[in-house]
C-alpha cells in the first residue's frame, strides 16, 4: 500500500489500472502484491525555456535534433545511413534546414586517418 501511495503515477489512472490488472493475474493466493519493478519512473524530458519566444525555442530544439542525427550518421546528410534518412525527411529539406539554422555539418564528419 505504501508503494502505491508514494508512486507519482505519471501515467495516471491507466497506469494504475494496468498495475492492478497485472497484480490480480500474477498473484497466487489471497495476498495482493505489486512488484516494485513494475513501477518504472521514466526520466522526464527537460522543460523548454519558456522565457524565449516560441519560434526561437522550436529552432533550438530542431537544431539539437538535426545535430544529433548528423553525429549519429558521421556528418552524412544523404544515403540510407545519412541524417535525412534517420530523420525521415528528404535530403533537400535537411540541406535547407542546415543552412537556415547555420549548422556546420562538417564538424560531425569522422576525422581522416
């Protein structure tokens, strides 16, 4: 009971319902129990900076996502392993976004050996 009362229930009533259903199915005997492993606390994404205008906030988030895709693809924009494919957008769209956001895609290219 203490576990249920201290858990923040981020999934609200649906999460509570799922936990109770799981417990009823898995409990043998008359004792109702909840395994602590069922109550996973997910890390909440950081809150956006609400002091900045919305367009600036969106551009910053878009830039971070594109830079992460470029890092994961070794600076490649096109091709099956390129950032555009990872993001699910056309290469030309990504090229435009890179120019618009002033991203230096070459800094994500692997160093020559």
